[in-house]
C-alpha cells in the first residue's frame, strides 16, 4: 500500500525544526497541502525568524508539492485562530494537524523559577490547547479530521532536570485523550506520539557539561553509554512514518499514545496490576502486608518504571541492535 494524502490540508506546527521539517517535507511529497507553522524562535523560548518556515515551504515547492508558511505564535491568544484562518482562506479546509511546537528549559527542581515555569506552561500546554482547539473547531464544522500531539518519555516517566517540561508533556496526554473522546461526536480522531530524535532543535541546545538533565545525577540514575552508537538511529526521519500514519485518513485509532525510536515503534498503554482485595474495612497493616501484591512485583512487562533517559536507553537499545547491525553492514 502506498500512502498518499491526495490534497489533504495538514498543519504542522514547529514545522521548521527537525521533527516538523521532516514531517512537512514528507507530507508534501505524498500529496498533502502543508501549512508550515514556525515562529522561528529559540528552543528555549524567545526570538523569531520568519525565514525558517519559508525555507521549508521552498523545499516542499521545489519538490513539486504545495505549501504555505505561517509565523503565527501558537501560544498567543490570536495566533492559532490566524493559523487556521490561513489554511481555510487558502484551501478551504483543515484535515489534520501535528502539534510539535514546544520549548525546553532544564533545571534542577530546587532551582526552577516561576518565570521559567510560566513560560514553559504557556508554550507547551496553553499553546497546545489554543492551537488544537482552533483546529478542532474547524474540523467539527467540516466533517472531522485527525489531530496528533507530541508528548515525551519525559512526561510518561519523569525526567531528571525536566520537572516542568515533563508536567506539560504528561498534561498533553490527558488533554489529547479527552478531546479524542469528545471528538468521536464529530469524526475527529486524536492521538499522541512520543518521539526520540536527537537531531531536533530541542536536543541541539543541550550542553552535556552544564545541562541539568545530564549533570548532578545520583549514582542510581547514571545513564549507561553502553550501546551509545545506537543513538545515531534516533533521527526525525525515523519518527515521521508513524506521525504520518496517525495523520492519514486511514488511521483506525483514537485516544492512543505511540512511541517512535530509531525505527522501533510501539504503543504506550496505561494499565494496572492485578492488585489485592483486602476486605470491607482494610487497615494500613493490611496494605503493608500485601504491598507486593498491590504493586504487582514481577508481573508487569515492559513497564515505564524508570527515569526517562535511563529507562529509554535500557529499554530501546536491545531492540535497536539489529537495525544498527544492518545499517553498519554487520
């Protein structure tokens, strides 16, 4: 099966960064009409460069595709509405959106300022709300569509030095699943993706010597570099296939969360242990005595039970070794 988008209008926020740029280019190549939205700011917030979105549009058009640039600020009160109006004024509809736009400022929790908290929440969570709501309203009036938000292993697992960023990314999951249930009334599907791409703008600004995500870790959270050569597989181009599958009209699911890591794809599922029935008047003594049963010791497979960076390296490296060997000719 060859997946084509046949003129579908897809908005890509953060469309000039590693993830968004790859998605936008491939959408254009496969026949979508693409709205490339990017303020062109710093991955840490602030600044703007309209040339960044235009460069991606030029790339799509030079390959024979259709695209327009948008530099609206998706976290502002009017930016998302203007973004959607641009799509509607140009092509008359919106069939999908992938919301990549986010900022990252890492700091150890005791040092996080209220200003950083407010800025990260404003862009990552309020920006997602405002953008997706504007798109949702357009889809509601025109027969439905597909919404794809971007979460993170930081949100699912918690991440050292990323408490506020992680909070926004877990918030994105609850937000996405909620609108998925509501969107069923209107033919709107909403899913989330947790990508791993070290050639994205967010990772590009990390400083191994000073970044709070990487420095000051206790011995228990030291990230093993065994298999570090596999990190070369963590590219935006290896995330894009899953993003496009969830944006395509054939997408069969809603309210789900998927992971794309170096060519390995999986679904993250929220689950619970078998637990323990402790009677009509349970006591703290009962809970302590049966805590292993409640926790489900040894019964949960593929559990997201560690800090994001450590868990990710330990969980994905073994699965990626065959791909690395194939790429290396081994």
